[in-house]
């Protein structure tokens, strides 16, 4: 192979390499354009360039941030539920605190609240938990229960005060969810709130309250707070609910090892 041929070949490879990102960017742009009208039943391959871009962005914080920004921007448009659902799923993978303001408004949307929680649950930043705390007064019924459950999944200790207030909610599902969330949080402060709730819990929530208190004791024991856990098990060992009493006695044995 002559020197001139070799140079020509190298130039062609270089030009091809330079052109490839442009083609990829164009494909991603087209995919984002498709999101504006994307709906159930549409060809899923239309969005594949975004999927591929997210995979390729692994380890590249700047690329992920740029993609997340574009996905979050779609949430504030009149894109269809399907498109926003897709964006939420992808933001659950690469979203950051920067995207919380775009996701938070969806918490009050009956059709998308569950997807907003799906994103925020997976963000470790305090901003995501704060967004769910702020949404509590704005939602009711199952949406409120969902947000409460998510705070429990996050084990967000900063939500203890807000959840404690909901223990007295007139809606029994809301009160029960708040108790369960406090049990998952499992801090001494959560234990104190649940301990006070035991004596005043409505009849239909007695078992729920006890289960939450037991869960809290397990968290405390796992965290090395044996004395706090023992105090809960001792209190529940006097319960008039047989299964609660048995569970509490087993807890005492575990805490005594």
C-alpha cells in the first residue's frame, strides 16, 4: 500500500469518526421530537436512540446531566402521559437533584403521581424527599398514601414530624400508612411517635400500629440500639393481641443475645 493510499485511508477513518457523533446526536434529537406526541401503541424503537445514549453515558456525569435535563423538560410540556411515563423511568436511572423541580409537580397528578414517586424514591438527595414532604398537604386519598409509603421506603428521618401528625388523620388508610412509614424509618424519634400512638390508635388500627412498632424495634436492633429495641418489645409483650405478644417475646430473646 502506497503512502498516499495510507494517508487517504486514515483521513477517511478520521472523518467517519468525526461524523458518527453527529449522526448519533441527530438520532437522539429525533427521538426527543417523537416524545412530544409519543403515545401507547407507538413503535417503541423510535425512542431507542435515547435508551442507547443513556447506556453510553455511563460514567460520564456531564452527558447524563444533559440527557436528564432534556428528559425533565418534557415533563413540563403537553406531552402525553405515555411520553412522560417514559421520561420518569429514565430519570429514575440518571436523574439528580437538578431534576426534582420538574418531577415534583407530578406528585399531585392522579395519572403520574406514582411515576413521580418512582423517580424520587430512587434519588438519594434530600431534595427529593423534601419534595414529597411538601406534597403531603396537597394530596389526599390514595395519592397521599402513596407519598407516605415512598417516604417510608426512603426511610427519611426528616419526615418523622410530618408523619407523626398524620397518625391522627381521620382517614384510616392515611393514618395506617403513616404508622408503617415510621416503622420503616426506625429511629428513636419514630419509636417515640409510635409508642404514643399505641394507646390511642383506633380499634381497626391496633394491629397496624403494633406491626409498625415491631418493625421499628427491628430497625433499632439492627442499628445496635438494643436498649431502645428491648423497651419496645417489653411494651408489646403485654399486648392482648396474641401474634403481637409472640413476636415481641421473640424480639426480646433476639435483643438479649
